[in-house]
C-alpha cells in the first residue's frame, strides 16, 4: 500500500488489519500538517507490527512528484517480484 500523502485519522487500533501489508507513506516536507500526521500514522502502524516506511520528500509540498522507477520497484518488492 502506498499513501501519497499518507496519514490515518481514525482509531489507531483499527490499523492492526494492515499489519501484514507492506506500507510506504510519503509526504512533502513543505506540507507540515501531513508531515506530522504521516509520522503519527507511521508510528501507530509500527506499534501494531506493520512493515511501514515513512519518507518525507525534500523540496516538495502536497502534490508529490515521484521517480516512477523507484515507485514501481517498491511495488514489485512489496508484491514479492
């Protein structure tokens, strides 16, 4: 699962349902509200044992520009390819 930007605002305990899914949360460093929310979400996911990666992308805001090769490589890895 890829969250662009990635944050969860619900009940933290419900995140346990995602504990066996690789998750990559990305936010732009200039999107301060989402940076804080994304960090909190990554922490909550980690607490339920999820395989989570949280990246803050420098020089980016709310709309993210990703390297498509990097994104597809991550997805392939998450799918075990």
